[in-house]
C-alpha cells in the first residue's frame, strides 16, 4: 500500500506546465479534425460530392480507423514513453492534414483522412494516462475539464482558420497551413513534456502489467464502465452531427456565407463548448464530493436537456435565435467530456488507463462519430433534394441524447461500489 499519494515537489510544480502542453496538442488534434467540417462547403462543390459521401468522409471512414487503431497505440502508451507516443502522433496527423490539400477526388481525400485518423489515435489515451498521474482523483475531473477546453478551442480555431482561409485563398491552402504548424511543433512537444510516475495516486501499487485480455476481464467486471461508454457514444452521436453538419445547415437554410458561418460557429463552439466543458468537470467534482453517485447523475441531467434545446436551434425561424439555442445545445453536449474521462479512469488501475481510454474512444467514436454524420447524410439524401431535408435528418438524430442520459442514470447506483479500492 502507498502510505499517501506521493507529493513529489518536481512533479507537483510541473503539472500545470504539462497540462498546458497537453492542451496545446489536443487543440491541434481537434483543429485538424474539425477543419474538414467547415471545408465541406467548398469541397462538396469542387469535388462534386453527395451528402452521404461527406458524412462518410468526416464520420464513418475517419472513425473506423481512429477508433480501432487507438487500441494498439494505447497499449504502447501503457508500456512505453507516453510523451514519445504523443509527439509522434502529432507529427503524423499534422503531415497527413497538409497532404490532404492535394486530394483530387473522394477516394484520395478519404485515404488522407485515414492517415489523419492514424495519427490522432495515439495522443488522447496517452494524455488521459499522464493527467491521471498528475492529479489526484478528487481533482481529476476539474483538471480533465480544463484539458477538455482544447476540444471547443480546437473546433473554434478549425472553423475560423478553415472558413476564412478557404474564402481568402482556397480550401487546399487552409489544409497546408494548418497541417504545417503541427509538424513544426511536434519535436518541441517531445522536448518540453515530462512524465510523472505511473499510478502515483493509486491506493494500491500496480506493478503488474496485464495483457489486453486481462485488461478486458478487469473492465468487464465494471458494469458502470460500459454504461458510461454507451452514454458517451450516444451523446457523441448528437455532438458529431452538430460539429459536422452545422455549417451546411446554416449556409443552406439561413443563407449565411462561408465566412459568416465560420465566425458564428467558432463563437458557438468556443464559448458554448468552453463553458460546457469546464462546467462539466467543475460541477461533477463539486456536487459529487463525498457522494460519488451524484457524479453520473449530474451528467445525465445535462444530457437530458440536449434534445429540446437542439430542436429549438433547428426549427427557429430567426437566425439569431437559432444560433443562441445552438450555443446552449453545444454547452450541454460538451458537458460530459471531462466527467466521462474522470469517471472511467477512477474505475481502473494505472496499468490499463490508456487502454481503457482507447476502448472508450473506440466505442464513443465508432458509434458517435462513425454513425452520426454518415446516417444524417444518408437521411438527408433520402428525404429529397430540398434544403429542409438536412434539418429533418439532424432533428431525428438528436433523440440519441435521451437514450444517453438514461445510461448515466442507470450507472449511478453501480458506480460507487465499483470504484477502484
């Protein structure tokens, strides 16, 4: 047994700096991933693509490789240097983003986006694992909520950079510029980042390194873990629909230009997503202090409000009202981000934390990112060529959030009993 959580001064002093570096890496991750969403408008025109093809490119094709490749890369992060995994991942996905600017057709663009997925698969599980060793359980959701701000910031910058660069130059130049920045930063990240001792806050020392089969057996014994996976996946269905289809929605149904959409969605994601991400981590830590069962309940309550608010966004006649409702919906959709990482990391030992995060990402992204945008595109094409078909398809997909909230409520009773002892 550890006598107490180690209070190493060097590690304590460096954790804020490490959090900032990991936030920067994650910002670039989401920037490179989201830029393609705003660029759908000129890409659809130049490469003559259907909504189903756009949905497959931004959702299904990316998610299949991003989710599945994350598992073996996470096993490397559990066994070897996490900072090396993160730096190499950053270099790879940034290079593939830049190369995507040379695509001349659907197949080539999908191939390059698979390369982006391969790179991005490595950084997030390794980052989760490092942060779990920098921050104790009672502060972990807040820290992960702060780190999670990288998601709305990255999406905001992706919309701004993609929209305005595409309008000022073209969509290919936007990819070249954004990808090049990440390639240049990768070696700096490797030099600056330091790792804390693994499992430093665990109540029991965990020197044994289980293989993936044993890791899955440990996870199978935690039903609340799988309920969190399912709830996160269903929330991510709706979040991925919003991230990937909001830009076409506002250009088609509200007549906004690409630059206007880029600015509006950047504010929506940056402000709404930022507030939701931070509030989720902070409120779950504060309300759940001394009462672990409350943590998933708080997340379930936020998720339950997503569908009605998003329906206001989609069916409001006023553009201003639609954007305001979209900001609130975005806040609620991002609320789960920090808590779901903290909740799942608290259920497993340090030796399988990156692996657990990779399974979380596998389930959440394969279902949410993989199916959400793709099914929306299929429904939009099936409902007809009129612009309103996209609105109807997006509205149908919001119902997934209701099922997601039920998963978090169901997990609440089991979670306190299954916490790592």
